[in-house]
């Protein structure tokens, strides 16, 4: 046995093992963790899913002889614009939450995470109001379904519910995800040096917000 091998300790083996697994540092983005890379791969695949839905929407809308049947209601742009603004604001609070976590300010991080979750919950409530009029006593609207917009009746109705419903499921998943992050942050799981989980959750939430801007533009704002 050589002298160098004889002087090697188990700790040296452990350090070498850990060093071999370390991700190389990028000059612009720093160290990309496995979780962050995994989230980016997921978001890329999810982006393709939304792209397929929006492409199908464009093809059906451009080729349909009758896009909206008589009696089907128009979409409420003003109300949905408010929901869009609400979702954008939740993206801003997500940025503030991550910044507070980086500074080691747990109370501020928890506060901004809570506001982000609240924004997502209010968006979902607004979407349910738009569909079914669950808050008709406040907004005075019975919802699109009660007004005659039914899934399967027309391309207009079917694509609307498919695209906005698919996005709504993402918002619900994001709210659930961020609630878990919020609870763990409040318990001190993510200190100043361990905020990558908050950053990864933020990537998902920003993606959901960005996709909604595209959906709002294509489905709501483009005139018939």
C-alpha cells in the first residue's frame, strides 16, 4: 500500500464524492441545482402543452364557419382584466418573498408568500365567478354557464373552457405548492442560505402568470 493511500481517510473519500457531484458554476446564473434544472425541464414541457392548446384554438377559430352560436354570451373583458392584474401583482409579491428570504428576513418572506397565495386564491374565486356566478350577490352576474355558454356546444365554448380550465388547474397546483412553501418557511426550513426551494416555486408561479397573459390576449382581447 502506498503512503498516499495509507494517509487517505474516510472523510477524504466523502469530500471527494461530494465534490464530484457538485454542479459547475455558471458565470451568469451561478450554481444550477438539480431542482432548478428539473423545474425548467418541466416548464418547457408544460409550455408545449399550452402551445398545443393555443395553436388548436387559433386553427379552429380561423377555420370555423360559425365560431359563436346565437345566444352564447360574450366574455367579460373588464372583470378578467382585473383578475389578470391580480395575478401580475401576485408575481410581484413572489419576487419580494424571494428577496426577503435571501436577506434572511423570515417574517417578510412569510408575509409576501401569504400575499402571493391570497392572489392565487382570489384568482380562482374570480374564475369560478366567471364560470358559475358563485359570487353573483356581489357582482350581479350568474356566470357564463347560466348565460348559455356550455362545453361542447361550439368551438367557442369548448376551447374557452379547455384553455382557461387547464390554466386554472395550474393556478390551483401553484397555490397548493406555495402554501407548502409558506408553512415550511414559517417553520424556519428555508434560511438565508437555503432559499432555492422558494426560488424554484417562484419559477413555476411566474410561468403560470406569463401563460395567463398569453391566454387573456388571445382568448379575450382579439375581436371576433
